[in-house]
C-alpha cells in the first residue's frame, strides 16, 4: 500500500488534542447521531471519551453516507478522518470524517434498550451490562478507578507491603449470622471472608506494616442505600501501633485520595453534577469526638439512642449534618465491638476503636482500632464470645511469639466512592452490584 493510502494511526479519543490537524483512526461505538440535510454528526465513544464526527455527503461515497445517517445507537464502527479544534464541541475537538467501517450494526428490529427516555431503576439494573455505557455510570466507575489507584499509591509510598489474604475462611470469626457458608471438599464447611484483618495481624508481625485489598462478603439482609453483600475493602495493619496511629493514617489516606480525585477526575465529577466545593472542604484536621459526647449530641438532636447502643444510619447522618468534614468517634462500648478490640486502660468497658463518619449522610467510611495483644485477655474474650479456641489456634499463636501492640482499620471502597461522586445509592459504585435480591447480571 502506498504511503498516501496507508491506514492512519489509531488513537484514543482522550488523546485527540495531541493530534489536531492530523488524520487518525478511532475505533468505538455510536453514542448519538444528529442529521441535518446533507450532513450528519455521528458521536463516537471509545471508553476514553466522546468525539463528534462531521460526515458531509459530498465528501463520502454515497453508500457510506446513507449507512452512517441511518446508523443505530451503539453500533460498532471504525472512523477515519482529520482532527480539528472546535471549542463548541464536547471535548473541544471534532473529526472531519473521510472514511468509516461499520463493524456491527445494531438491528432496528431489536434496538439498543437504553434510550434517552426515563427508565425505572429495576430496568436499568436488569440491563446493568449495558447501562455501564452511559455517561454518568461511566464517570462513577472512572472515579472508582481513581480512588483505588490513590489508595494503593498512598500505602505503597508509606512503607506498607501488600499481602493478599484468603477469600475462604475456615472459621466463623464473629458468629455465622452474617457469613456466607460454602461447601468445601469432603463435607467441610468454609465461609466467604468478611475481612482480612485477622490474617493481616499475622502479616504485620512479619512485615511491620501491611495491607490487603480485595472483595469481602456480608450476608446481611439489609436493603439500605449503603449496603452490598459483596464489596471491596482495603485493610492496613501496623505493628507497634496504637489507636492514635489509626486516626493519623486514616486521616492522611482520606485527604490523599480526595486530592487525587479532585486532581484527575474533575470532568467526571462535573458529569455527575458533584458539588466539588464540599470535597475541597475536606482537610485535616478532622473533627474528633468520644462516643460519650456523640451520644449526647445525638440525644440533643432528637435521637432516641441510649448509651451502649450502636449508631444506625440516621444517627450517623444526624451526627454530621452540621459538619464539613469527617468526624472521628472513638471509644465505643466494648459490647458493640468485636472480641479483638483492646480495652481502654482507664475505662475497660470501652474499646480502643474509632469510626470515621463522613458528612453529607454517607456514614462510616473507616472503622478500626487497636487490637488485643495480651494472650490471657484474648483467651478470655474468645470464651466470653463463645468462640472455639481451636478455630483460632494460629491467631492465639501471634500472642505467644513476639506479641506487640498493633492496630489497623478497614475502608469500604464503594461507600467512599458514593461519597466522592455524591451518589444516592451505593449500587452505582461497582460495575455489577450484589444486593439482597440481586445477583444478576
């Protein structure tokens, strides 16, 4: 093929600005189409952006122009032409179309089901595999990707070692009521993990500072806008650390990730109509409050909560409705925390735990604290919680061989992304959400 007829280089739409005045090729799908007499304007998306093409009838073979002007939504195609700056266009550039190849035409008899009209949420969730192509869903998942990258970058640059923990857990660490039971080999029962924390306690004794990052599972019969049965969680654990270290690292992590989102995902936040001034206001230091004072504040706002009770969604919202950044609530009653929390030396009925509660009604985004490091106390707590010692023999070993004060926390990705995006429901923060009555697609 002669150079003048060679196929132009294929580019991503996001890189169009670097190719102004050049002939390029773009492979994608038809996002939208406008017609105006002898000109049509196919909008093409490729996963990195959307660009408007200008197809002039007199400049194209008649058969191709007819195919383009009648092309159906989400048909796949490859377009070729010259990139031109156009301030009025989405993204600031257009492509003057010179040729095109229709890869697959969506049949008119079975059109793309998601149209500009209003669709019910059940319809959209049933078609989640296609709904992901819409601009808002696409934007939310790009923010999610940025959040995950920011989380990894924070820990990787602060001396933490990523150590993966098991999905299958041999013991029901905190009772079986919210664990998914799985049939294993030879009639053995195992459980889908709720957390990698116990294993993190072993790895932090080997590496000093570690984190795991992966899917976790909660068999909770909850239908609130904050809950999924499968979600992703990052969990750091630190040897020779205390509750105050959890507060410091959690605060640094949140500020670091928000800064990343604001730096790299402004366009996506605009698509989501997110008020970025609320994210810009999230700066250190965060508000701090004891559980005792939080209960008093809630009671003054009309909550019926009594000392000793755990906070519900409404309580968390009430607690932050006058705040512009998260509040750290620490020293909850031991009775509402897991068996492994270190008690407060001054008030043993309190656990050295902390929850970071986000403003704007997004609830707890981080929960963690200091772990029990004393062997006798751990054995006592296992017995009090009627947990079999034999199921925790390896966990008990950690208190026999070089036990030290240690601490850590967990942060759920989906709830954090919902906060970043200003989304009403957590189901839009993951590609294929799993909820109480939804396991498809």
